[in-house]
C-alpha cells in the first residue's frame, strides 16, 4: 500500500471515529468511552496464577479455542473413507505454509504404517546398476529444501455442474503448501545410471494400491524430489511417511506416497490406472490425456461462507490464495461486483514457482452486497478463466482440472454463499 493510501486510510479512521461510524477505530473509541471494561480494569483468571509447565504437552498442539480449524470430509463423496479425501481448512489459515496436521489427505487404500527401518526404495529397469536404498542411505545424500503446493486434480471438481459446496474448504481445500526436504530424484537416477533408451519412470508406493504412476524422464530429472521431511519435521503417516515423491506443479496423484520403487522404462505403462482414470473427458466424448500440470488458480478465503464478515461496515481485509503449476503467480485481481470491475490485490510476498501466494485487498466495506471473485495471472501470461470459458471448451463431463474463477455472494449480514454469475 502506498504512503498516500496509508494517509487516506488513517484519515478515514479518524473521521469515522469522530462520527461514531461502525469502524475499528470507532468501536475502540466507543469502548473507551463506555463503562469500565473488566477485561481492562480487573485482574483476570489467566493472570492470577501459574500456567502449564513446559512438559505438559511434549508435542505442541493448537489451543482449544482453535479446535474448529480441522480437516473435514464430505461423507457422500465416496463410498468409504479408506479410499477418500478430506479438505484443508484454507478459510481459517493465513500466510502460505500449511501445517501438516491441517494438510488434506487423499488415499487409495488407506494410510499405512511403515517404519524407517523397514523402508526400501528400489531403482531398476533401464539403468546401468539397479540399486536399493534404505532410509539411512537417503539421509547421506546432499539434500535440498523447497516449498511447493500439492493439489488434487479433482480440487473444485464438484463445481463443474454448478455451485455445489458452500465453503472454500470444500470447493478448494484439496491443496496444501509445505516446505519439503529431501534428495533430488535426479541424484538417485544418476547414481543408478540411466540408459539412453530410458524415457520415462514408473513409480510405485508401498501401500496396497501401489498407486503406480508414469512420469516423463525429463520431468523426473528436472525438479522431482524424494522427500522425507515436511515443514522441518518427519512426514505424517497420511502424507507418506517415511518417504514420498514430490512432483512440483503437477497434479497430486503423481506425488506417490510410501515410495518403494522407481523403474526406468521406454514409455508410459499403459496398462495401469494413471492412463485411464486421470483423464479429462470433453463434451464430445474425446478425452484430454496426460493433463498433469495444474493451471493458474486462486480463491478468496475470507470473506467466504465459512469465514463471514462479523463486524459492521468499515475497513475490511479481503484475502486469499493463488498458485500456478507453470511458474510463479505474478498478479492477482479482486472483484467485488462479479467481474464487472477489478482491483489489483497486494501480494504478501513475490510469487514463487509452484508455490502458494497469499494476496490481500485492503478495502472498505459499505455494508452492501458483494459478489467476490479473484483472478490469478502467472509469469507465463496465463490468466485464470471464468467457469463459462472453461465449460465452452471442455463441457461438464470431467471432474478434473477445474481452475475457474470462484464467486462468493457476500450478503448485507456479512454471511457468504457459493453462487454462479453469468
């Protein structure tokens, strides 16, 4: 925000407070002029005695007042939670890093317990020397740290046919953004020696589904990571402990968990699930195949159905997340009138490739209805499309790769609802 904007905002707050309007400053002025507030004038219970000692919770947990900030699922989405998904509470978070305990899960045959000492990773196929690595072996290689988002291909998938789920957690919560630590896959492949005829890698997990996926060798040698830490600590069981694959910018089903085997092959393994299930069927029945990259996308997380406006008219911070699998987010615009006019949001930090970017629009709400939208642009020049634009090209047969502009109808009460605009 410019210095001029800061001065304008300060002037507004001073004027509103003097006039008794429903703003932050006015409310604070009213409290100061009212009867003495016991929360200010009296000693409270939390300041009257000793608190918990440092050994009360050996592994820190959120305070009970934040007990509503949890992953949630939608029971009717799948027949059984063993092969299902839950959603990150993106409406209740700020910044960009997702705590592991809040990061969404997607399982094909349930999360498994695999101890470090029982872990083995085989690299075989078209290599000079097949190798088997233990967990300790991986720790001895030079490692790197990178922040990336992981998004399920079906994120926002229910919205193709219309406004379905009422909350940012449910429409866009199949995503997390964490700092991963591990060994570049390139390092391990070079250790084994890839033969010239090798063009792809086929990757398997150690769980019952194996979730086998084929990845072009070019991508495998570029930025794919064999990760064993997230946000500084060991992976959680549900995120593939002790080792998972990280495939930056590509759909989450490629990020194979409980990694056990990487086979170098001549071409994609056509007989396996990844060549049939994860395709995007168009209106004419033709399917888009190998749509791995996640296109630029964004979402206003507050205000939103699960994060309504709880104060009256006055200063309002509109915030959300933007991302792109093709590079860094360069700009985010916000509309309050359903896309008729746009304002450029403030990026909390410059966008990073294949990572979430937090945006803010510091504005003033006059108490009237709003149709809130956000629109992301990435460094390639790609602009996030409307749902109508996507439907015109792709129809409504697919549940994958819906990166449309989302609309929240913010009512005069401050409550919000998922809607569509023409």
